[in-house]
C-alpha cells in the first residue's frame, strides 16, 4: 500500500556542524514573512543560488540556519529582508507555485528550510518565563537559559483519507477549492486521539459516514506552514453522505473513469487518487 516517493535524503545529509568546504554553499533564501523562495533561471539544483556567504547575493540575512550538505556542498536556510534587492537573473517565487515544476526532493528540502526559518522567527522567547531563548548545540531546538525548557520546531500531523465503496472513491469539494476541484477528506489530529481516531472523526464530521478497515498509504511534509500529511485508505461501513456545509460543500462517489478535477501532482492527495485509478481502473466491479 505504501506509495514510495523521492526522499530529501537522496542528495541531502542533515547536520548541525558546519564543515569546511571549498565549494560554494547553496542558499534556500526566503523573503521575510513569506513563502517566496529566491531562485535562478536554470532548472533543478542549478536554480538554487550558490555563494560562499549570503552577502554575496546582495543582502545581509535577517537570520540563517545551517542545514547540512546538498550534493556534498554546504546548504543554508536564510531570510532576506523585505526590501532586499535580488541578484540579476533571480526572483522570489512562491513555494506553492513550484509544486509541480521543482524536483520533489528539492521541494521537500525547501519546505524544511521554510519551516525552520518560521520556527526560528516565532520562537525567540520562552513561553514559560519570557526569557530570550538560545539555540541548542546538539539538535534543532532552543533552550531557555533561565528555566531550562526546550522548544522544538512545531509539526502538526494531519490525516488525509481515500474512502472506498464498491470500487468507487469519495471525493469532496471545499469552498475554497478552485475550478470545481475535488479532493479527499482531511483534517488535523487533536489531543488524545490516534491517527485512526482522527480519520473516523473527520469523516463523520465532514460527510457523516462511518468507516471499516483503515490502512496506511504514505506521508508527505507540507510546509504551509508546518504540517505533516499522513495518508490512509479506508473502507466505507455505513451512512449516507451529509456534508457539513463549512469544511465541505459537496461530496460524491466517483468511479476511476469519471473523476472530476483533482489536486495537482506531487500532492499526496493526487498520489492516493492516482493509485486508486490505477488499482481500480480495470476492475469490472468499479462503476461510474
């Protein structure tokens, strides 16, 4: 069931210790307060700006974090001031807009950089006593020098589920989806529940259905701003579709040969739906 996808660790080695290198560093630079990544005109890894220091790119970074090595070269996450001028041949582009055109492992690493910069910006003071935090030496965390409380980057787990019934898949449309797009039932896990509990609760809340067997599919980081999407496939058990009218405005059963407009490639929603279409497309029991 697990759908394998490129890992960031094919080319990237995480590290906290900066090692000496004669190669220029790769810089994942975001404009302050945005998800806009600085990229050059070349494809793939060559689009990531390379320089010994961020200042060589024309600005002094508001903050920077060492990430490790990328194809053997040092790589950093950096935040450029809002008024920073970009080098010739580069521009700031929304990470979301790069979803289908950037190498998947680079997209995931760029997402890691964005999440760590956001965490560094929003965790400057201790939430317990208000003291200025200090970066830990042995991992990506911050420690309060006054009360000793550790602060780690926030990751919010969210489930996303394909619900199957008699060879058909349940697809739903949220009010904010463009172009009549339909996707899968999804939502964030709450305190006190397992991921499977979350799948059942979200399904009942959004479309009024009960579920039988739930199987793990795969996961995907989603850095907008700090989610981890965990995909499942579940079997319908009972109930009639009753949308909540808030999170979901329309839902219906679809066969593999009459799918509506669905999410773009690279998204785990699309990967699950593509798996469904391939798995059930030739089955005589699948209906429209």
